[in-house]
């Protein structure tokens, strides 16, 4: 899957929406948040298959930075986070 396509997927959209609405996260990293490029290299935690997704979304703020870990699986053809 191409990185541009990942940003269109529901699991990515839901994760970003959750981050943007989660006040404790903003208190830690500061505001505004910058969503950085997902690493798809050999050491990356990004795994996308037909039945599951695991990825780390790098986030940077004025105070700190970190990774948001996303894990989702398909059950009965629906993605469950």
C-alpha cells in the first residue's frame, strides 16, 4: 500500500481524529501538532495485511514528539480497532 493511500484509510483517519481530540496528548507534546511521515523502512513497525494493520504514526509538537501506535484487525470483514 502506498503511503498516500494509508492516509485515506479509516484506521488512519480515526487515529488522527482521536489524537487531535485528546487533551492529555496536547498537554504532553504541545500545540499545534505536526503529523510526520510514516516510516516504511526495514526497522519500521508498519505491517499492513488483508486482515490486520499495525503502524506507528510519528507526531511532533513544540514541547515533545512521539509515536502513536495503531493496531486494527478485520473481524467479519469489518476493521476493529
